[in-house]
């Protein structure tokens, strides 16, 4: 039998289905809406079985302890610093570990963008457990969702909860991709950011952070969508834009500051990226 209440100090908010139906046709909440949310601390004996799934996708963040989930004929362990994501309409069962019951924050998500957002975080029926890079940020956003819905279920509150949910899901993506302090990608990015006035060889940078050039390039492509040198160029151009906007330095001086010995080559490169020469960019009205 499902157990969904009765945990000491639990928090729980269920949006009435009439309100959900109305919000499903309104801007913003038709794209993303939280229909249910809660917090179950040390949820001993927590158990839920649904043989046909539900209308919403489910996100369960395990903040401490452990639990399990049966989805698609496979059993998955869910530990702290991980999220369980169950797509809409998928039969499932989940519950707390017998010897180390989980503490969870959870929400049910509905809307046109939910499938795309859950796909972006790498969750699927066959891979429903995803790591959480920054547990503190994820908990803070789920706490915000629960707090907003505890207050009331007005259209404004539903929109506020949707905004926090959007931030939660996209932050999970960012935290999974971006490097942790001290790892090779983070050290490589920091090195590039400190050396905007010169060129860097990929092989030298890879040797510096202790991995192969191909591995380093793959990490950069995953995190930024481009390679090592493309990232370095983007940093140099960002600094060039900042100097054009905030100083009276000549184009030649700015070119030198961002590692271009030839100001004409810098100007051509800048124009390819920005569809304006440095001088044209500086003279644009910005605001």
C-alpha cells in the first residue's frame, strides 16, 4: 500500500486538479508546472507503487540516506546527491532503503517542455538516476518550490514555482557539465582565463593538467560545445569587447592585450565573430 504521508516534519503541497487544468491552458504554466511537491525527512517505510504511471513526470532528489526504484523491469539504487527522474506514464515503484531511509525533496512536473528538460539532464526510462553536482543549490530550489506552493495555488504562485523548476532542471545540467574545483577541466579553464594575452597549445595545456589532449578536447566540447582553442578565443574576444566598452584604448593596444600581435588580423577576426569591426562595435549604441 502506498505510504505518502505521516513522516515527522514532512512538508507537502498538492495543487487541486481543477487549478492544474486551468493553469495548463495559460502562458508559461502550460509549458512547465509543478502539480505536487514535498519534503520527506528520514522517510522510513516510504513506499509507492504505480502500475500505470501518472500524468506527470516525477523528480525525487535524495539529500541523505538511500532508496530504490523499479522501472522498466530494472532495479536502481538511489543514493544521496542523486536524483530519480521518472517519465510521464511509466509504471514504477520506489521506496526508502530499509537500513538507511532516504531524505527526499520531490516534485511532479507537467507541461509541454518537461520531456525536453528531463532529456537534457540525461534522464530516461532506462537511466532514471542522475548525479547532482551541487546538492545545496538543488535543495534550495526545491525548498523554494515547496514554500511557494505552501503559500497558495494562485496563478502567480504557480508561475513562480515553474520558474524555480526551470532553474532547477537547467542547473542540474550545468552542474553536471561544468567542472568541480580542482578537476582537470576547471584547472584548464582557469589557466586559459589567466592567459588572454597569448596563445596556448592544446598539448601543453593537457600535459599541465595531467590528461591526454584528446580527453581534454572532449571535456571542453561537452562543457562548452567547442574545443579548447575556441574557448580560449571566446575568452579573448570577451575581454576585447569589455575593453572596447569601458576604455579609450586604441584597437592596436586592445589587440596586444588579448594576444594578437597584428591589429589588422585581430580586427578581421573580431569582425568575423561580431559582424562589426572593433571600431564599429565601440560606436554602437548599447543599453
